[in-house]
C-alpha cells in the first residue's frame, strides 16, 4: 500500500479527515454497500459474538460510514443511533436506509468532540460500537473518556481496527519461495519494521478510492491504554483471519491468502465496576470463542482485498 507521511498542524487533522471522507463517500458507499467480503467474513462474526445484541437494546454507533453495520443491527431489532463525521456519508446512509424502510437515527457527530458526546446522554445506550474507524481518528481520548458515562454498569464498548501489528502503513506483505531439499515451498508473511511510535500516514482503505486517507497508527499499548485509563476494562478480544488460505485464484497479496495473520483486531471493553457496585459482567456459557469456527467455508472476495487495509 502506498504510504507518505502526513504533516498538517494537529488542529487541521480533524478537518482533513472530514474532507477526505466526504470526497471518498460515493465511492465508499458503492463499494461497501451492505458490507464487503472483509466485513462480512472477517469482522461481522466477531462483532456479532462480542456485541451479543438483544432485541430492543439501544446501541450507539460511532463512525458508521454508509450505515451498513447500523442496518444489520437494526435488522436484529436493535434501536440504533448511528453517527459519523462526514455529512456526505450520513446522507448516503440515510438514502440506503430509507429505501429499506428501516428506522435508524442518523446524526452528524465528531467523535473527538467531548461536548457532542456528552449531549448523547448519561447511560443512554446498552452498547457502543465503532467498526474500523479508530485508526481514522487523530484523537481517541475524548471518545474513551465519554464511553463510561454513555453506558450503564455492565454495558459494552466494542471496536474493530486494522490490526496494529500486522496491517499498518509500514507492514509489508512478502512472498518467498524455497527449494527445501527438492520440495518447492512458497511462504507468505508480513514484515514489520515500525510499530512502537505512533505515526500519521496516508493510505488506501480500498483500492481505487479517489483520495488516500490519513491513518493514525497507535501501538496496542497506546490504543488499549487510552480506554483502560478512561475507566474501561478489557473483556474480550479476537483476531479474525481467513479460515484457510484461498486458492491461487486470489492475488497473492490478498488477506484471504494469509490464514495465519489477522488483518483486524476486535475488542470488547466494559466500564470498570465500581466498588460496592454491581457484580462484573460474566459472559454467558457456551458462546463460541474461536473466530475460526464460524468462518468455515468463507472465501475472500475480489477487488477490495489486495494491498489495501480492508
Ligand atoms: C473506514 S470507515 C468505516 C465506516 C463504517 N464504520 C464501516 O465499517 O463501514 C471510517 C469512518 O470513520 C469516520 N470518521 C473518521 N473520523 C471520525 C470522527 N472524528 N468522528 C466520527 N466519525 C469519524 C469516517 O467519516 C468514516 O466513515
């Protein structure tokens, strides 16, 4: 994936993110539709397990894009408030949702604006979800600080991101071929040379998108630490990968060929139980834990895989 450092002054970054997502909105909406293969095969099974939604629950979605996950949740009887920074994406999300006759409350909201987050109301949601967007935000502290007050005790915050270790601007997919004593072996892997220092780079979420977008890369300690410091506790974590390598029909650099390397990370956090408060949440027994079990039979889609992030 092409990369170049982004160096506008920090206060201009949020505005630049909005500008780029508005510029890419029509392309993104057309390609994402109601979920591309990366979303449906990799992310959705993990999100479904970690969100554990029940009918009638209230869910806040942060950075909903064209509303594909919001529509999926609403289809399960959940009451969804879906928000995004991009006016154009919110408009497109509404259009797609109106065509279906689904009820979703779409709102324009910058997740780095503490005032806007506070106005959503204390304890207003059973769950907050942010799918593949924290790495698009220059600042995640305001969101982290707002979440404990948006949720009741036992509520959950679930997010997914491009994997901070393997799917970054620095990570390179590499292919090697060796003759192991007469046995020809091809191996695919990921080479990482930069990880610990947070960086801002430009890159592509989807091949062919009109403008590269800024990415704000954080190591795991910083990403998770931001939420832990804000009073949340880590409750579940999945690293979905494609179930088995795709046949050679997929390009060699397609994530669907890397069954041992997860391109995404999906995390669930909960507000830290208060002393003397309600008992910490316990996951119901019998819920499948391994991402692999639900992925059997899935193959990688064409087009949006390849050298892009999702
Ligand atoms: C990769 S897209 C993911 C969209 C959607 N969650 C999905 O999975 O289809 C990233 C989204 O983050 C949104 N975004 C970036 N910064 C944001 C911010 N500060 N507040 C709210 N949304 C933001 C963008 O407008 C874009 O819709």
